[in-house]
C-alpha cells in the first residue's frame, strides 16, 4: 500500500485514482493504493503495477497502471 503522505496528499493521491468499470465504482475510478514492484530494479527506478482487488464484488482484480514509479513526496 501507499504511505499516509501519499494517501493524504491530494496532489500525490490523484495519480493513483485510476479507471475501473462503473459496476466496481459508480464514479468509474478508484484509488489503487496496492502496488508491486516489477523487475530487478531498486527504489524509484523499478517499474510498478498498481491494482485494485475487487474479487469480493466482481470477482476480478483490476490493473490500473503499469509503468515508472508514480510521484511520491521525495520526487516532487
């Protein structure tokens, strides 16, 4: 999950507000705090995959972002 700094900072949190089908959320977006580091890189150089676990509702896991590390306090 993300740090409290990211979750509580509107500027940082908006990067994690990602699209999902409207049957997941009526707004069509959810915060995808959950993420994993991909590949062998370390720190901010390793790509990330942000996802939303909706198995309890739709039976699916939604991938909202795959790419370079999203902004955090230390990169702004």
